[in-house]
C-alpha cells in the first residue's frame, strides 16, 4: 500500500453554467457539494486540489463558464505532470451535465462543457478520457463522474494491468442522473474517515460500501478497481498501519527462519 501524500493531486470540476442546456437550482447545489468534496480531499485525503472553475477565494465559482479547451487543458495538466514533479496519485471529479451521441459505431458519452448544444457540440469525450488515463505516467488513478450517461466511460473498457485505479460513475451508460447528485452525496459520507471504524478509506473499502448502500431506484453506480489499494482518506493512519503490518511480516519471517534453520537435530 503505497501512500506518499506529498504528490497527490486532485482536479474538482463543477459546471453549472450552460448556454443551451437546462440549469436548475439542483445543479448549483451539486456544485456546492463538489466544493465540500474538494475540502474533504484537502483536509482528510492529503490532496493538492485544483478547482475548475475557480473563484478569487480559490473555491469553485458557480457563476463561471467552462469551455472545452479549458476542460481539456485542466485534465491533461492533471494526468501529465512535469517529469521533475511526478505525481503518484491523481484524482478527477466531474459534476455537471453528461451527453451521449449516437453514431454508426455505437453510443459515445461526453462530459458537457458550457458551450455544448447536444446537436453539433457535445463536450469532452469519455473515450478520449480513457485514452488519456491509459497513456498517463501516473500509477494511481481515481475518477469519479457525476453526470447523466457517465457509465458510457466503461463502454468497450479494457483493463490496464499496469495501473492501480478506481473508476466510479453515477449511472449506467443509458441512464440519466438525478440532479441532487447521489454519487457526490455518497462520496461525502463514505470518504469521511471519522465515520468508519478502520480510521481510513481505501478504494476497496469505498466500493464495498457503495455496493452495500446501492440505491434501489433505477439509477445505478458503476465501478472498476484494479491493482494495489489506493488510500483516499487519512493517509497518515493508513501509512502507519501499513508500516506496522510490514514490520509484523518481517518479524514472522525472521521467526520462521529461526525455526527452519536455527534448531539442531538431536543425535
């Protein structure tokens, strides 16, 4: 369990300004919840958080638009850090509208930016996001998508055997998402380590609890995890426990060697 929290980066995106798509009070509330999540990741997760759009006071700005070039640049900056400042863990959270485009090759999902119209402009392709993740040098990758049709992220999904990852979407590919943000609310609860007996939260614990508390309605969370555990909350305690576990394993190994090689047979 590798948990060096000196190079953990998160990008929190909350878009509630759209030119041609519906805007509702629930969308503003969702963006406010995204800001709460950003603070939780900073205070409990040890992440350096970038917000998009960002206000003067460094919180999410609910009144700003986010264009496709701005979203592309922010995601690429997160997933492709400078070689002299490598990132071990990258976390991407998106809250906003999601769209799906029907093509001859099937349905393709998009994260909607402020200028989309759902006819000729759709936003940031989830297929492109998968490719960026696959080619990124970052070992631990976390993605949370709170939008309609976000499950399209898993269309033709191929596991990356070389990465540790945790990918969670708020819906299946064909589903719309409730405006109040069921996944965001779940994350705010499940990532707060003070509410859980382990004292920290990993990707495995998170998805296990998502499964246990899965909504009984038509909206279904989707996820894929792989590789070593990724600590999402209370890094310090997780590091301490991991160190104690490694120490215990070393002690047991030494005792085993003494039993195997240190006891002489009697004549």
